[in-house]
């Protein structure tokens, strides 16, 4: 059974994560100074998030948005859930093809810092939303 019952629930959870990490701007400064735009596409449920690292504060857009992103990632929503809980390694998912990417991955280092912050707050968000694991 999928962790997220709907795209609305996934958007609510992601919004909570990004709001929490935005409470401490210094911790995500490498991304907000990166001049990167990242598109994250999810399957099961279908959802899309655009992260704008061209200025502070972090801007996050939920739902499909026009335009190009510097980097795009596509994965199942449950895979992101397991990665952010530390149950699965992103590198293994990437090399096994479960995370598809488009764009120059050499520019992704600031995104790693952002995702570390997501991993830090995600367990509390899971508890708040009472998500199954």
C-alpha cells in the first residue's frame, strides 16, 4: 500500500517539510545561493514540485510549472519517503535507475545540502501526518 493516499497529501507533506527547513535559512543557504532551479517529479501519486534556488528565501511551487529547470529528478513518492527516512540510500536508487535525472549532475552539490535538511526534519513531519512506513 502506498505511503501517500493522494497527490494532495503528498503536496501537504512536502509543504510541511519545506516550511520547516525554511525556518533556518542559514542551513539551506548553499541551495538558495546556487542559482539552480530543480524540478522534482513523483509517481504514485503523480505530483511535481519546483525548487527555486536563485534567491533567498527558498521558493517552492507545487504542481506543474512551465519552463525549464537546471536539474530534474523523477521517482516514486514512496522512494523519496524511504530515502528521507534513511531506510534507503539515494545513491543506490540513482544507480539502479529508480531515480531518473535530467541536467548537469555536477551542479547538484547544493541540492545535497538541501536534501540533508529535508532528511533532518522529515521524521517529525511523518509523525505529524501519521504516515505509515
